[in-house]
C-alpha cells in the first residue's frame, strides 16, 4: 500500500486538485458549529482537505503514508502543520486527544481487521464530547462488484487498490458501538456516506 501511494503521488502530484472535498466542507461546518479546536486527519495526503479547517481556526494534525505527499503539503501549506509519516494501521502516533477526527475516503481501502482497528484507534484519541467523521464509499458506486472478488463487498478494482463497499447494514455493524450519531449521503466523484460518531464522557 505504501509503495502504491508513494508512486501515485510522485507521478500524479496534486491528483485531486486543490479544492477541498464536499465532505470536508460539510465537516468543517459541523466542526465549527460544535467548537472543535484541534483535529486529526488520518490519510491527509497533500493537505487539500486540511486548509479549510485551518482557515477556521482549527489546529490540524495529519497522518500520511507517502513522503512525497507530506513534502507537497509542506510546500503548499507551510511547515507549522504536524504530519506523522506512516500508515494509519500503525496508529497512534502521538498521545494527543482531539476534539475532532476527519477520515476521508480511506477506511474502505483497509481489510476487516484494519478497519476495526482504525475506528477503535480514532475513538481512543477523541477527547470527551469529541466527534469523528468517516467518509466511506457506498455500494451505489459504479465500481461495486467490478474487478477481482476478495471477500463479501470487497474487490480489487485495479492492482494495489482493494476496496470495501458499504451499505447501511455494514455501517451500523462497524460504527454502532462507537456512538453513531448520523449517516448522510454525499455525492462527489463517488457516492459516499458521511458517518458521524461522538464520544460522550
């Protein structure tokens, strides 16, 4: 996985452009409303989803598997944003508690055990009354069922990219134990669910 993303960022650079995703805009509004002051973005990439939060006074920390992506983020957004180099499967990278965590289009690239660990690791790093938001691909995507079958609802859609496709049943199965608050549909380049969980005291 590390080699795949490193080679992609080397070759394609800002492959998703510089504008934040729709999910990031919606999450920014929600985090501002709920007074989030510091947040973690696992899989921050080159930072396109980070700046909108920073522009609203939220301190952002990232985790990124690609050194090239981290260098791009530093070039675009400065050196004052902490980005841990490594895989989200190796969380935690610090002992901080965060008011908010935003995990965009990443968890569905992991296998069953890795997804469970990521959700638990993120929940563990939430402060009391903190929120975590996951954006996940849904089974309404045109790529669902395409490519090499791996396991239920999981396919290798092209070499190096194994993707799990969510429906409402699998969202509830994975997130109900983490104080699931809301599921909304967001259509971007793929159909996504935005999943909000809260950690109460």
